[in-house]
């Protein structure tokens, strides 16, 4: 029980003593929980320690206490802050649904995991400018818990008003046998619509169209008019448009944004270092249209750094053209990032900037922000410096082209620069790799697949591109440049947006630990989990039958990376300081870091403003959300494409791998296509199947045989819903004996029965 120091007030938890001793103060569990509930914006470990004047060993005690509270389910971690379970994040997206008796706006969170979302009473935001929010609007808001049990659980302060969704909907234009027109919706919640001939707008049977519904009459189906034809359903661009629409991804630049981009003039050499004679080269995918980064390396000639290297990374200077507060800047923030589909890119910036003014094109003078880094022979970074320069790319290279040259097959372009540019780059990578190996980031072996399309936009095949040293070289150079940016800004006490990645939660660690025990593998317990511990597990199963299974489960145990002005480090990369700096053409986070470097180093115009610094929490929340939005849209488009491609192969047999196990059945992936589908548990037959959450398996109650995550099986395609990107399969492979003795089987059965009442986890 905590001892209260005389004169302390509950609203001011700071102790007067700063020494450990008989009068030193440690808050009780309830006081810590109360403080976190009342101060959601100051609930990080350091802030709690400061509030209670905890120092030295008391901070270690606090860390243990917070971990214990999390283990008991009394706290959760949201970014660097602690929140009570079910509590709203301090910054979240709300939807306004009504007003209270005094006319104040009431809102609810749009993405709430609990059963009943809490109500938020919105306070007016003075001085924001712009339109006032109203019922039906979505806003980004800061939330604060209240003590009023009879009223809303939270108050909120509006930070940003999102644009209202268009009333237009997507659908498939159908011509019926009687010659009338119908709109078949692509979302289940939308009704079927009638289109009169005068509102056909050139649409043909099977076209994907955008329509504007009209008010429904008293009788019959509601009507609509076709606004635009997006393409045929056989076209990939039409399929990606469904995802663009479903996720509200801005894809048309407003006229004022395009006008601003077109009016921009190329920047000059004024106030820049002239690096045009330095033979920097770009190495990108063969089909890349914009080039963010260029690289160069030489051995270090310093006699005190024998075997060391000097690496230069130059990044397109987008901040020279996109200035804070302009229409270009506002649109870039709204988009957050570029979105990449198999045959379409929705860019963050107009083509005039992304492909022309900023792109580091071969042989053209281009502005850049460059970092020059010196590494020891062991791969340890000794020093670095940032420069605002004018550069000229000596060569535009593709990954396979650069790799082939190093492997002894040069071409007319790469042959002349093999000894002067490419070999020094690979020598430098060998040095940096020593540092990476010593750092031991998380090394998951999960191949990435790429969809190749035919000329008509349909799927040709799915391939797994080879992972070349050329890819790894650029990746490691970019990581080190990102680290240098974060270190520089932190050293100058400049606010910035970090790229953060939290360690797996204690609950996920325990779940993984239980699973590994079923494979006779162990994972040590400890508050300071490190990637090396996971790497040790992955190394033990390398080449084994369960290698894919363990890689998959380790991946699912990881947290999701995000952006934040508060730094917690990057767990996966095993880095204490990390910020995205190397892709400002396609990520707004990188543009913010560029502006921060310009401001803190005095590199000229276009630096971070005080207004932007004050909004970094809001900006971080927005761009984290747009990143998740892009990932979902890209994944759904691939699902629809592959489902449409396989719709002509119903009843065929396929080799598959089990990618998910739930009480309802099995998710399977076809490795050849990267396509996902579902096998209902009711269709397995022959036994009563029980779900073992720990072992990620379904096993027969009588036989003990079953199916486990990552098993290779044979399946038959039964049904396809192309527009939903959904497929249903039938299991052809017989169930197998699951690992472990009969005794462990009975334990698993007991665990499974005990978990039957637990809510099923969402599929990732």
C-alpha cells in the first residue's frame, strides 16, 4: 500500500521527495490506473514516472508494475501510451450521429473493438477555421474521459474535418433480356437500381460504372443515372477502382492542385552544393517511373578507418516544390501515400512532380537532400552529414541489370561503370551487412508474390521475384539513411515523425510460446524481448517441414508498424531511432522528415513550420490510417483479380497451404496464384472437428487426426464470387496425425473445449 506524503493532492500526483528512503513514495495500483484514466495524453512510462517523481530504481519498479497491470488485462498499450482496456485512443476518428439536449454534437468511434462504442461529446474548436462539423460528418478528434456517469463517457476536441463521402455508388451495368437496364451493386448493402435509357451515358453490359441514385419512389426499385463508365469487369483498372471507391482513396487531383503543380519552375543551383559530377546511380524495379533515391560508395581513405567505407544516399528534394499549407501539400496529406495496384498507381503527388520535377532521372539536374555516412570495417556508423545539393544521375539501372553485371554479365550501360560505381557499391554493402548481422533484425522468410497482367488487364500469372543482393543493398542503404535522419533530428531536439514498431504484446508472446511448445520449441520469457530470440527459433526450423508454419506464426505475433511523434524504437529492425526519409515522392511521412531536416540544419526554404510541429500527432494518426487503407485496398484488388481469373477453373484441383485456422473452418492459400479461399468445417466430414487455438489446428474428436496451420494439402475449387474476391474450396487431403503423444492430444482437446466459448479472432 502506498504511503501518502503530507500535503499531496489527488490531482497533483507528484511527490515532494526525490530520494529513496523511508519517506519515499510509490503510488498504489489504483492511483496509477486513476492517473492514466484522467491523463490519457500523458500516460507514457516516462510521463507517469515524472508525474509521481519516480527516479532510479523506482522507474524499474514502475516498469514492472505497468507490465503486471497489462498481464492482468487492466492496461493496454496504444503507441507509447497506456490506456485502460476498451478505452478510446487519445487521437481517433469519430462519426457524428446526433446532438444532446443543449445542441452539442455527439459522436462515436468508427473502429471500436468492444461491444458498445462509447459516446463522445464534441467541444467546439475555436480558431480552426474551415467548415464546422455536423451530423453525419467524420472527424479526427482528441478524446478525454469524463467522470460524469450520467452523460457521455468522453469529451472530444475536433482536430480535422474529413470530406464527406460522395453519394455516388459503384455497380455493374446489366442489360436484361427485355432490354431494360439494371445496376448490380458491388456492395451487399446497396440495393439493385434501375437506369432509364436517357441516363445510360454510353454504358454497356458488364461495365463497371459509377452511378448517382435518385430518391426511391413509392413503388418499384429506386432509379439511378450513370455518371461515368470505369471500364469492363475484365479490366484490372475497373477492379482496382472498386477498392479505390470502397476505401475512399482520393484518385482525382483537384484543379487548383494540378494548376499549382504545372506552374512550378525547376529549382536552381542557388544555395545548394554542386554534386553533379558525383556518379550517383538509381537502382529500381525495371518498370519504375519515379526515382526517389540514388546511391554511391567509395572506400574510406582515412588511415584511422582501415577497411571502412563512405556511403552517399541522395533523396529527391520534394520539399523544394511542395510547401506547407499549399493546395499541393493539403492534397498530399489527405492521400498520405501512393497506392500501388498491379496495373495502376494512385500517386500522392501529381505526375508533374513525381515523374518530372522531383524524379532523379538519368542525365538531368535534380535537387536532392543527401546524407554522407562513414562506416567502420565492422559496419558501425562512425559519422554522417546532411547536404542540400544539385545532382545528376549517372545511370538508371534495374535490380536484375545491376545484379547481372556484378555476376559477370555486364551490358553496354553497366560495363563502363562496373569498376568505378557498381563494385564499390557491393563492397560497401558487404561492410554494412556485417553491421546488420551484428544488429540482428528480425529475419522472416516470407516470399512476396507479384501479379503479372496481360495486355487486356487480366491476370497472366503470379510469380515470386528472386530476392537479389541488389535489393538487399538498396534496402540496407535506405535503412541507414533513415537512421541518420532520426539521429540528426533527435540530436538537434527537433520534433519529427518516427517510424515505430512495438515489440509483440505480452499476450501475443504467451500465445506464441504455447504454440512453440507443441513443436517442442521454447521461447524464453522476459520483458526485453529482442528480434534475435525470434531469429533463433527461425534458424532451428530452417529446412524443416514446419519452417513455413513457424515463420507464419512468428509473423502473426508481431505488432503493426506506424508513425508517431513519440519514439519507442523499431523492434523488427532492432533500432532505437528510425524515421522514414528516403521516399518523399510517395510517403508524406518522409516529406515531414525532410522539412524537419531543412529547418533544424538551416538548409534553406521549405522547412517544417511551428504550425506543423504542433500538429505532428494529428499528422501521424492520419498517415498511419492512410497506410492501412492502402494496404487493405491493394490486398482486396489482388483477391478480386485472382478470384476472377480462377472463376473459369471451378472443379479443378489445386495444391494449397493452410493459411488460417478457425472454429468455422480452414483458410487456404494457393501458392501458385497467391489466392485465398475458405473450407467450412462442416464440409470436412468423417469426424467431429475441434478447434485447438494453441496448436492452430482442427482435429477429429474420435481419430485425433486433423489439419494444422501451414499444412500442404490438395483442394478442389467449388465456388467463386469474383466481385467479393471470395472462393470456397473442398478438402481432398486426408487428415494427418497431429504432433505429440496421446497425452498431449488429450490436453489439446481439453484446451480446445475450454476455448469453445471464446470469441473467434479476426482473420488477418
